[in-house]
C-alpha cells in the first residue's frame, strides 16, 4: 500500500522573501529529497500566515465556552486549523522579534487557544524553527513549544538559524546545510515512525494536569470542553495520554504523579 505523508509548513514572517521563508523552503526541499530516496509520497503545503485573514483575538471567550465555530470573528482561522488537522506533521517557523515570536505568530497562537482546552492535534509531530539577527532564540522557541505541547502535539525538535538582517538562499544553504538536513531528517523520521506514540515526559505531565482538572471540575460537566474530553474517553482512569502510546510504565507513573501534584495548584 502506498504511504502518503502530509506536512504543513507554517511561516509567520511578513517577508515573503525573508530569511524564515527561505530557510523553510530549503528544509522542504530536503524533506522531499529524503521522501524520494525512501520511496514515500510526501505532500508539503506551505502556509504563509501573513497571506491569510486572521483577525486579532477580542477575548470574548466564545471559543472556550461555546465552541470555536461560535467565534464572532469571521476569517480564515478555521481553514488553517483544518489543514493542520489533516496533516501528519508540522514545520512551524517564526522570526525572533524582541526575543519572542513575531506578532503574526503570537496572534495566531492566541486565536488557536481553544486547542489548549480541546487538544484536537493530539499526537501530531511538530518541529520548531526560528531565524534571528544574532540574539537569543530560546524564548521564541519556548513560546511555540508551550503552545504546541499544550495542544497535545509532540515536539520532534527545534532549531535556531542566525540569519542576520537578510541572507540569500545560497548563503543560508551553504552556511547551514548540516542543520537543514538535520531538521528535515528529524521531522521526516518523527512523522514516518509516528514518534507521537512515544510522548515526552513533559507531554505526559501536561495531559495528566488537564485530565485531573477536568475530572475534578464537577460544575463544568455541561461545558463544551468537558464533553469533548468525555467524548474522547480521556477522563477514564486508565487513560494516560490522548492517544495509545508506547511510553514505559515507569515514565507514565512518574509523569502522573508530578501531573497530579501540579494540578492541585490549578484547581
Ligand atoms: C521588529 C524586529 C525585531 C527583531 N528582534 C530581534 C531580536 O530580539 N533578536 C534577534 O536576534 N533578532 C531580532 N530581529 C531580527 C530578525 O529576527 C531576523 O532578521 C529574522 O531572520 C528576520 O526574519 P524574516 O526575514 O523572515 O522576517 C528583529 C527584527 C525585527 C524586524
């Protein structure tokens, strides 16, 4: 049977001809070359967030309380959501702006906040890429990592590219050929081998914290969130993660213990 893998690359830079988009294009080429060698059909679709109509969150909480389809902002957010939902893996890239993600990425993350309550992307692999002038990218990576893991996604890795103000593709490729290859190999391997079946310790804890909070929230049983968790059978005592997984017994037990303690402070 032919294997078809789908990857969405998500670029938040406003500059179509900027460092982030060029770096992502080079990683995409590598991904296609790996897939070709392995005789696997790989479909990659790039989403340039700045080309889509994504309005600023107005904080009304309609997505949390009534469901994302009740958001009063009519734009293309759910169109992109659906693309990610259909994909096997995500390559998410942002330039560093004042030590964090740029505004386009942050606004998109804020608008996607309902996924923190209803993690529909549970188990999807994501690889994070940043480009920067030369400063630290740690905070930028953490902003995306925190959002994606809270949405239940599995972090396949992260990579930092120091590209200065403007670098052309040839220079990015010659300076970072090893790193580009490394990113492509890590993401391809994670997607192909379904590494989401081996959730990280951090992801297992995140799940446990959420599970404990919903299990205890007796007044919330009529909410969209509670029903979502119940429908997915994530509230059952023997459920240890969003998807069936191969995490070791000890890792799960230890994560559950820490998650249960952390959950006490959330309730
Ligand atoms: C508003 C703004 C803020 C920036 N802040 C930082 C920063 O804090 N640290 C850093 O290393 N680079 C910073 N940069 C440089 C960009 O991160 C870098 O040039 C990046 O590769 C640009 O990506 P792009 O060409 O895809 O837009 C900033 C650039 C802009 C325009």
